[in-house]
C-alpha cells in the first residue's frame, strides 16, 4: 500500500510539473516569430467581375532560429471559406514576406494563419472593401475633338491631304454634332 501511495504521488508530480513544462511555450506567438499585414484594409475600386486587375496585400514578419528551417507556411482563408496554402522563404536574418493578390471584387474578411517549423507564429486578418467613390467627369476630361480629326488637320497643314478631304472631315464633325453652325 505504501508503494502505491508513492507511485500515485510520483505520477501526480510528473503530471503537474514535468508534462506541462515540456509542452509550454511551443505554440507561443512570441517564441517562434511574428506576423503582420499591410494594409489591414484594402479598398478595391468597383469594377466588373471579370476585371482581373490585381491589388497586393503584404504578409511579413520574423522568425526565430532562421537557419533551422527554410519555409514559413501560410493558410489563407478567403471570405467564402475557401483555403489556400502558400509558403515564403525566411531569410538568414529571420525576415520573410509574401504577397496575396486580390482581384475580381473578392470583398470580405481574409485570415492568414502562419507556421514556422510546425509551430503557430500567429494569425492576422485583413478586410477587402469596395470603394464606391464616383469618378467625376469634367469638361476637361471629355475630349471634344477626336485625335484622328486633329491628325487630319495636321496632315492638311503639311499638305499631305487635299482640301476636299479636309472638308469631308468637317462635314462629318457637323453631322456628329461636334461642330455646330449658327
């Protein structure tokens, strides 16, 4: 019975002090590295769904013991729940960076989970929002005389086209309402 008590006491001591110490800190954000996002909010101008102009979001940070492994692994969760796995190389000084390309009105909240040597180093989120600012059309931005018409007058001045050809261009401008005669 005495051996049983010491055995139970020994298991309790090991369970309370040794085992938690063996696992403590291995999933700590500070111990294995950092992760940051820039910008935290990305404004996309409204565009057609098939517009494939990409905007970049930078994911970057540092890792501890950079020479002990090469890759920082990321799991990107998109607003629709789809996940994408990517990786970035950690430099010899411990810095890493990667870019996420956003296009086609994929608005919503994104989440990026990062791992280094199998340890979680952090999770960041960023928001992609639609920018509804309207483009202002001014008199200066509307081209009243098309470039091809300007070119015709340049050719006429250089005597590369005839007078009848220039008159045809003027008649066209009158018909289109670009030139009004009173």
